[in-house]
């Protein structure tokens, strides 16, 4: 038990801090469309050239092969550099945190050598085609269908809530390849080239005024069988590895950034006029108490994140305990932005971008934190059943 | 960086838990056997340097000890006695330190009740009291002090009132009161984190054992989700208590902040979990016989010593920002 960084980790921190001071973009991230894609990919390219892409990816796949502590240090330094955008709110998220890591574990040599360098270098955008209109929390009931025709799969059906599909080159796509098998046994995980004929994409505007949500329709879309990752009908197992990265490090950036957000909010509360119209917001008892609690809770979130890393270092794989961190983080993130709106007074009437240092845009976006990647109800089920061993009941 | 107990620390926890299990039943008063075993195991000087007569472990191991004491709802003056032995050692009172480590004396915990009076917890059978008065912490002899016992909210934690206690001659005074109080606050947070965990475990066991409508009640989502929230609060508390212990042990500049934060999240976790634990047990949870109510009252006691959630929250905001 110790809080010390090794000399190597300390040097890594210095290196990250110096590099970020020189390379962090200062302009705001365009909110949408091609300009957003170009911004995100340019940043990924800059990261790659600086040696900061795939920090915890194995070296043989172009990553730096560093440990999760170093990954956390990188996120901490990124947050400290006061960036005009958040790390996870990027169309490179799925490639870096889902698609890439899944290929590393389950892909063929050809799949790895073709896709992994492109992801790291910032050449391509990946999106995640899991959810469907009839299959959200119950992902295993998905019905987007694929039949084998020669050496191709022919896909028909629909996906929804596919973030960044409209700017994506590839998609991690879940399809039902055996409708007669039990629901988790007939699914395949395939790489779908988004330029394939028969794909139609419609954008959906979110409550936070962003258009990066999409519906994707598949009409006789032909995908080579060689794009299946793992075996045909073994997609659920592959998916579980994909989702285990979410439990591990995928949301660490958000968790680390939240600590900086709370410190910023404390500063804000010192300069904003409080609810009595006279004294600063921080002089108000209720606001001061909520700020204190937020500060204590983000500290505990960090401790939890470190405990999670320590656990993974012992067992090798992120365990279901990560769902407690997800649950706590999602709700805490929302409480922080709800408090933000209570502190900024009349400024709460002004809409700000979802990215950046405003409060109203991120507040609207905060609703996603208890829905995306498994709702908090589902996280509670996972904690109850897989961490605590409570019975599963139909 | 590593926040989980080492194999050696895990062994310490196992041995502490087995000493407690062998000498104590949750819901029962402290036994002499446990007190003597605690002394024999060196618990009263667990975190004290060997040069000062202690076992030579650190605050991290003390936190593990107090988490176990909280978990099993062990009553008795452990907190004040451990703080007293450190106070004596830091004040250079070697004989007194030895005496306290040997377990021959029990130390009550005295804090301001109102302008004239102090409350003393666990004064029954105690020969000394640790008096906390603002930032000043002293150890006094209880012999000859008039104690007026009141009905106690937690029947296993006797409460007495004493007038002019601070006028009793001090056996020793803490050279660094605030540091000792931080330590005490953190150990109380560990007790609370233990309660948060124990109540989660009770609810989970009952959720698996108890059947209604032909199925274990823990399968009902309302119960399951309450248990998941309990587990999460307990985990949040445990992680922050460990982090704070290491920060304080290593003298980090943000240690004070982390101790306050630990006490805040642990108190909230213990109080909420112990309350919901009663609900999860239905009628049996409301009985005197069941131990659920022990955690309800014990969590309130620990959350009211060495500061309150309110004062620790305020200090969380005032402290140096976390690094
Ligand atoms: C910002 C954002 C980005 C997203 N990006 C993607 C993406 O890129 N790719 C992708 O595939 N998906 C994406 N999603 C979809 C996301 O995974 C789903 O929205 C989520 O899994 C919930 O599914 P649903 O929307 O169908 O809600 P439903 O499952 O219909 O849930 C409705 C309500 O019922 C509750 N509920 C459902 N089942 C249970 C249960 N068993 N027990 C208790 N309560 C239950 C839920 O908690 C919720 O409150 C994204 C979502 C968001 C918000």
C-alpha cells in the first residue's frame, strides 16, 4: 500500500507535462460534422507523432506498453493543462478504447496489421453499432440480421444511438448470424466498412444540441467473412471483452477530469454572487456544503480508481467491481453539473458549448452519464449479481 | 502506487478478524478476553514506532484494525486508548506509554458537551480520559472525578457527564493536538467504513437466505439495487480511508484534506447503510434481538466524535486543495 510514483512514472509525468504545454490545441473543438472529425483526427495524429497514442496498448501494436498508472498520470496531466475540450468526447474514443483493444485481444493478424496502425495514427474514425431500437439494455436480444452468402455476410436491419456514425470509416457491428440459437449464442462481432453500399445514416440531435448520435440502416450490406472478429456466432464473448475495457480504463479520463471541474467550480463560487444577491455563492451554507461534499467525493472517486488499477494489476483483468466506480462516477458527474447551474446564477440562462469550461452545455450532456454504456440501473444489477452474488431473477 | 493491502497486511487483517471472532459476539458488550487479547497482540501500540515501545506498523495498519473493529461492532474504548498511548509516547512519557500499551488502563473519550460539562464515552471501567478541548488534547486521571451517567443512545457505549473535567491534573498533553485529532478522525472513519461494509454484508446474506413469493428477496430489484448502492458507498468509503491513511502517514501536503474527506464519506456511508440495512430485513430488522440496530446507533456515535459530518465538511472546503 503506497501512494508513491516510481522514478519512471515521475519522469513520465514530467515528459507529459512538457509535451502538453507545447502541443495542446488552444482552439475550441468544432461541435459537429467534418470540422469536428478533422479536429479529433488531427489531435490523434499529434498524439501519435508525440508518442502519446495507445499509452496502454502493447508495444507490438504500436502502443507504448505502459501501465494503467501511467495512463492515469497522462489523464491527470491532460486535465491539469486546462484543455479546451475533454478527452473522451471525441470521435476517436471507440477506436482507442473499444475497437482497437478488442482487435488486440480477439482479432486475426491481418485485422490487427490493417486496422491498429490506422487507429493510432489518426487516419480513421470507428463507431460502435451495438444498440438497436429493440435492444438497448437487453443488448443480447439484438436482431440486426446477417446471413452467410459465399464468403460474405449480408446484413439487413437497423442500429441506433451510434455516436459519430456520420463521420466514421469503420464500425464494430453486432449482428445476429443464428436466429435459432439461444440469444447470446447466435451473435457475431464484425468490422463494417461504413462506405459499403446499402448503408444509410440519419443524424439524431441530442438534448445537448449535438448531432453526433445516429441511426444506421443496413439494406443488403455485404461484408467479407474475413471481417468477423473471433468466430461466427461467438460475438457475445468478443463483446464481453470489448465491454470489459469500459469497466477498466475507458472512463478514467472523465473521472480524472471531474476533479479539475470541481476545483474550477469552487473558484467560480468565490466570484459569483450567491443566492442572497449580495455575498459570493460560496458564502451560502447550502452551496458551501454541496461543494465540500463534491470535493470529498471526487477525491474518493480517485481513490476508487486507483484501487481498481491495483486490483487489475493483481488479477490481470478488470473485474465487475468497476461497475461500482461507473455508477458512483455517473451520478457524481451529474451532481457536480447540477450544482454548477445553482452556482452561476443568471448565467444559467446562457447556453454554452458541450465542450469547454462553460456549465450549461456540459450540464445538458451530463444526462448521458447515467445512460450511455449501460444505464445506472444496469450497473446496479451488475453490482448486485456479479459483485455481491445476489440471485438473478427473470 | 497501490491502494490495496499487501499480502502481509492481508494476514494482519485475517489475524485481527480471528481474534475478534474468537472473543466477541456482535451485539454483545466488550469481553475482558478481547481486551486482553488486543493488548497481547499489541493493538494499543500497533502504529507506534518500536523505539517508542510500539509494534512498529503505521497508520495504514491501524486503519485496517479499526475497520475490523467497526465491522464486528466491537464496543469499548479502543479509539481513545490507542490515541492515548500515542499521546503519551509523543509527550515523552515512556512509562505511561508502556502502561497504556499493556492494556492495564482503559481510556474514556471526553469532549465538550456544553459550556460547563464534558461528555465521557466508555467511562465505566476507565481509569483515564482523553480530553479533546478545541485543538488541545490531554490525558487525565479519572480517579476522583464525579461522573454522572446518562441513558446512552447506543446501550453498549456508556455516556457520562462530568463537570470541570479539564481542571483535573493532566498526566500528559499532546505536543501536536491537531495531528493527533487528524489521526483520531481517520480512525473513526475506519470504524465507520467497517460498519458500512458489515451492513452491506448483512443485507446481502439476508437477501440470499430470505425467500418470499417463491424466490430470494435479493432477487427483487428494489432490494438488489439498495444492496448495490450500499456496496458502492462502502467501497467509496474504504478506498478514501486507505488513501487518507497513506497521505497522512507520508506527511503529504493534502493529508488534512483527505482525512476530512474520508471522515465525510465514511460517516455518510455508515449512517445510510445501517439505516437501509434495517429496511432490508423487514420485521426481524426491527427487533432488539437482531444486530441491525447496533450499527444504526454505533454509526451515529462514531459520526459524532472528534468532529461531526458538518464540521468535517466545512474543513474539506477550507483545506489545501487535493494534489
Ligand atoms: C451519449 C450516448 C452515447 C451512446 N453511444 C452509443 C454508441 O455509440 N453505440 C451504441 O451501440 N449505443 C450507444 N448508446 C446507447 C446506449 O448504450 C443505450 O442507450 C443504453 O444501453 C440503454 O438502452 P436504451 O436506450 O434502449 O434504454 P432501455 O434499455 O430501453 O432503458 C429504458 C429504461 O429502463 C431501464 N431498464 C432497462 N432494463 C432494465 C433492467 N433489466 N432493470 C432495471 N431497469 C432497466 C433503464 O435503466 C432505463 O431507465 C449511447 C447512449 C448515449 C446516451
